[in-house]
């Protein structure tokens, strides 16, 4: 009788252990990011995946080459019914339709850095204060040119990002709105007259497009030794486009200030070489760490910490968000930047 009792106990323990293991199965998280050829996006995707795995999640990381590719990846991710989906959008306006199924299946969706538009299927958004990106660029110009003291006039031009990236107008507006009083006073002058987002935007963030536009501007408005003092470029690739445009037309001067963003390898190299003045650094470890904490909260059924419930709108809803603070980097503090390559 004792033997039978022991066998039954062992059998029960085996069954119970199996049940426990099943209940402790890792929650799955799908990570979808753009452009694997971009050093910074590759770094971000791999960092997020690493931190998620360290937090004991089962992670699938995918990069896309275009928006159609990402739509296919998203549809596949939803079919797998994960505990959460994190998306760095290739095209922020192209994901509304496939996300309908995510909402039906009650899958939490977190938008990374690029706000996904035209959908109510977004649970949360995590990014940096993108108005601050442009404003920090503008404040840097204000300080270095002593604009508060009435210095000027200085010439200035703008190179903005792509209209299909909802962050791009935020970058531009943050800079332009801050500098507009100095434009109105005549301390800053825009010889090209191009002062709206639509006029200075760069489709697809393509450096070749920006280079051609700036080549035209240099030839028309900065011939015969006229100086270009400031260029507000929305990121480091567009700043480099200005540098190449100057080389192409034989422009001899270097802008007193050339801004950028991302602190990528080209931007850092150009700052070290004295061709670019500053960049905006959005530390991926800060944002990826925040994403992990957001995923942990939604998987556990709790509310993630957020700091903006009123300002981030995607045409359909106000998206609960957490916005981190970016940093200004120039030659003085360039050592804080991590290598994305």
C-alpha cells in the first residue's frame, strides 16, 4: 500500500511540475523596426531585443526594407498573438489597417519614437520630446550667435525631414517657432524665402534630395562670396547633404553653425572635422529601457508610467505617452555618444 501511495505522489508531482512549467512560459514580444542598413536603427533594435530577453521575454526582432515589408511583418506578428508588439514605424501612416486586428485581439501595441497615425489601436507611445529637438537646435544658435544681445544680421536656411514621418514637422516647428522672433526683427535672414515645412521638407529623408535642393539654393542666393551663416538640418544625414552641396558648387565658406540630430557616425565625424557644429543625441539606452518597463507593465496588466496624456495626437486619438529629454552634443561633450556601428 505504501508503494502505491509513493507512486501516486510521484505521479502527482510530475503532473503538477508540468503544469507549473507551462504557466511559467515566457511571454512573447514582437519587435518591428525599420531600415536594417541604418546603423542607429540596427543598434536600437538589437538593444531592445537584448534588454527584453534579459527581462525574461521570448523576443522576435524583425527589420523591414520598406513599408509594405513592415505591413507583412506586422500581420504575421499579430497572427502569433504575442503579449505585446513594439513598432518603430517605417511609414507612420501605413499601419492603421493591419492594426485593426491587433485591437480586435486585444494585443497591446507600443509605438517606438515614431507616432503611428490614423488608428485607435495604439496603447502607448514612447519617444523623446521632439519639439525639444528643434528648440534645442535653435537655442544653440541663439547662444552661439548672441542673438539675445541683438547681434546680426545672419543668414539662415532650413532642411527638414520627410512629410511621412510625423516627427519631422515637430523638429522643424520647434526650431522655426523659437527663431521666428529673430527673423521678424531682421537678426536672422532667410535669402531663399523658404520658411514653411512644406518648402523645406525632404521626401523620405533622402540626402540626395536635400543635396540637390541646397545646391540650387547656394547657386541662386549665395554666389559671389555671400555667406551662409546657419543651417538648421533636421538630422546628421541632411547636414552632410549640405556639406556635399557646398563641395559640389565650390562654396568656400563653412556655416558658422550647422545642426544635426541622431549623433550617428557621420555626424560625429563631421563634428570632429569641424564641418558640422552640433547634433541632438537621443540616447537609445534611455528609450529602450523605458520600452522594456512599458512592456512589463502591460504584460502584467498594470498601467505604465507615462508623463503626457494630452499632447500626443494621431488624428484619431490622444495617445498616452512617455517623452524623454534629448541632449545637445558638440565638440565639448562628444565623448558621451555611444558608437552605433
